C-alpha cells in the first residue's frame, strides 16, 4: 500500500496544524550531532563490495524529484522466461551495530511522511546521497537475481552484495510515457527500452499470479492539498499502471526473502491476518454509500482491482480500503516455525526487505538473506536484534498512522470549515450508544456523528464543528 498527502502551497492555518501535529507526535527531522558525525565518518571510510555489478544497466523508477532511492532494476528476456536483477541499497555498509546511527534508527523505526515534508530514518548525507542509488554513482547494494519462467513465476533466486551503478533515474510518468508510446495504437519504434517493456510484461504476469493466490495490492494515489483565496482543495493523483508493475517486483522480492528465511529457520516476516467480519461489513457500507457496492462472493482483491481511480467516489473507496489491511505486524523466525506466516494482502509469506533507507527492519532482513545465500552464519548482532524489532516497528507504525490520520483530519476540517451548519446526506458506517461514524458522498469524507444511528441507514447529518487546529469534524443527526 502506498499513498502520500502533500501540501503544495503555503496554507498558513493548515501548515500550522501540520506543525502542531509533528510536535504532538515528537517528530524532529534533525539528527543529534553524534549521529551526523558518525555518518560523515562512515561515508569517508566506505569500501565498496569486491563483487562488480557495474556492467548491469540498472535504472531507478520513483516519484518525480525523489532522492532517497532504495531500489534499482534491470530485466532481460531469458529463453521463454525472464531474468530480473533487483538492487537494494546497502545501508548496513554505513551503520555500525550499536553505534550512534543504529541507535537513532532504532528510536525512529521508519521515515515519516508528513504533508509538509519527511522526517527521515537516516541522516540525509546517507539517505539522500551516499546510500541512495543515485544515477552515475557507484554504490554498495544487495543484488537479487531472479530467474522467472514464462508465467513470471520464480524458478530460482540468489542475493549477494555487489557494487552497482544506476544509469538513469526515471520518474513514473517518464516510464509510462515511453511504454505507452511504444505499445499504443501507433507505436513509436524504440521509444521504450527492452527492460522497460519487459517491466510491463513481467508486471502484468505477476499481477495475474497475485490474482490466482488471492492477493490484493492497494496502490493508493497521492493526495495534494492546496489553498486558493483561503479555500482548501484536496486533489488525488491517479496511480499510473507502471507503479503497479514496479510494485510487483518489490512484492516478488519480499516474498522471496520470506521463503529464504522460513526455509533457513531464521529471520523476520511481515504478517497480517485476513480482514475480520466487522471490518469487512464496515467497508461494504462505505463502498455502497459511495456508489460502488462490493458484491457478495467477489474476493476483496478482485473488487479493489475493479475500481477506477479516475472516478472521485471510487478513489475514496480505494483510500477507505486501508481499513481492511489492519492487524499487520512482524513475526520473528528463529528455530521454531511461527504459527502465522501469511501476509493476507499479499496472499503469501512476505518480508519487508526492499526499503532499508526508509524502514529499519529491512536492513536486518537483507543481512539475513545474504548470509543464507552465502552459506555463512547469521551475525550474532542480527540474531540478538530480531526479538526487539517487532516492538520497534509497531511503535513507529503507530506514530506513522497517527500522523496520516491527523493530517487527513486537518485537511477535511479545512475543506468543510465554511460549511458549518449545512446538512448532508450520509450513510452510517458504524454506531455506538451516543453516535457513530458516517460516510459522506460529496465531499467523500468520513466523520464522527452524534445521535441515534443505525449502521447501514442513510441519515441527514448537520455539520456542527470543523476545527482545523484541533483536526476535528463533528456532525449531528436527528
């Protein structure tokens, strides 16, 4: 699941609310001086791996303007199948176990994305420079090599440390434009490289494999907040097909990492239960309220894939679908096979292993997988760290969730602040003794509502409070 909320103009009241939210959550972008000093030394002392992958024509594909580049890729046709190289930034090359950077990264857990900027996991001299897979720069990386069959299913996998160099930094829009020009009604010969054309081919086949195993990718569009003449607007950017194809390579790598660790009996998985009945029913009500009912008997992955992000109401459903993906956590594997191994949204065992610049746990998973493939012992410091990682990541995931929800609440309050006293048609999503949660269709907002409510019913709800500072919306029905 991916999404971001970005403030694109200097909206004073809303910007102040976001700043207050950062303070409330204790989020500080700056790093202590000892962390910055250690990062400076680590860059100066870096020795690239002996293994040479500089001849592989890697490229990166990320949002426009991204600088913290975790992954680079290259694809080739191999007989009736494919060979995929997937390079992941080797952050561990800069991080001394138990050192200042490691300690601070364990405190932060993950990079936090706020609408007015990010709070990075690692100092920017690493995350946006020396560790980032920027084009034209030799870098240390974990290089995954996949042999895929004709259906793009994994036949073999290997990972090892190597020096690499990205040839080009693509934006999603650039790749999509090249592929569309090469495969449209009037193809332009040579527009897209073979690797980019294969990204589409492999990505689409991997999506079919996901469908067959019951998985459900959820690539939520970015959201941008702007202010014009003191009126706030929330606009959602449609996710491009290439984003889904690219995400499939990351998912494939995470699934391969999970299999390696399960087979070896050591590592850490990203697990998640299937949605419970209450979450499913609530989401069904939201989907119906927004005009696209989820039919009985249709798997949730199939339903989500059917939604059109060009439709504003269906876009709102895509965002609301995050409620189905709750309960995710991390499960340590060390000897005894764990009771739970499945990540329900993926539909298979899965591990976070492709974003070490932005997520702490990936650094450890990559070291484990590299040792497994090399046939060398797992470092003691990694085994010792594994039991603490689920708690660290749960804490950072909670803060990230509160940041996301707080930002959305502030934006929705800003959008509706001039409509206090207006009455809206709404569907009751859930209810308790004194009220519940309602879903508006226009604007597509979910909010608390006082009154006697019955789930599934349509009510007339009056907006009582829209407080940007407190990030609060409140309606009243009846």
